[in-house]
């Protein structure tokens, strides 16, 4: 099941959230909407890359590309100076899919071998990775820090307020994501010069 999930959902954050909600017996609609919201950035990446691919590539191939867009694939493809061909995209995406699925298979196998205490300690590694990803942005942009603090406060508040703490994890994630993104966009808009420098 873990391998099948990796083959059909090429995103660590979406997979992590989906698994967490499965463990908490969330409903199908809640899981689908949450994973969709978490993975919306891939739609934006696909739209951006669609401007760079050759015009004569059939739509079914473009559909496969869009399925395999990850942060890493987008990062490499977006730096390509020439038009992106179908062979280029297939070559670029096959290795991440194989490695992602192989990593999941190794993780599933090692979970049967590695002692439970070590597995519990490794559970912290994902959170450490997320912290490692956001710390450089916090140093560069005060808005990121405010949005993160607001997210933490909202998450903790929703866990301890009666009645609200009965809401499913997926719906909490959706609410916090949309609300905090909106507040961040209002309080810390990116001006044209900043967005041009970041491209």
C-alpha cells in the first residue's frame, strides 16, 4: 500500500497529511480536499512549465508531465533555456519517480526490521526537515515568520477550544492554510520588483 501511494502521489507533504488522516479515520472527502489543497502548488508549477514546452507535444504526454511535476523537477526544468521537449521531461521525471518509490519500499521494509524506539526517533526527522526548509526564508522575510507563528497559534487554539477541537484534521489544515495565506497576502504583498527577482 505504501509503494502504491508513492507511485500515485508524488508529494511528501500530501502523502504525510493523507496518512495522518487515514490513521485518524478521516472521511474520504476530507482526505481528498486536504491533499488537493496541499498539492495546489503543483498546478501552478505545471501552468508555468506549460509556457516552456514545445507546441507539438500531445496532450496525453502533457498530462503525464503534470502528474510527475515535483519541486525538484520544476526547479530543474524551469532553468532550461531552450524549449522543453517530451524526451527531456520524461528523462527528467523518471529518476525521481523511481527513487521516491524505492525510498518508500526501503522505508516499509526497514520498518519491519528497525527497533520501534529508533522508528519513533526518526518520526522527528520529517519535522526537522520542514524546519530546515523554512528557517532560511524566515531570515530573509519577516512576513514568513509572522505567517508561521500565526499558523502555530491557530493550530494550537483549534486543538484546545471545545467543539472546534472535534473538527477533523484535514478541515483544520484547510482552514488554517487558506486563512493564514490570505492574511499573509494582505499584510505582506510581494511587489513587482521582488517577484521579478525571485523568478
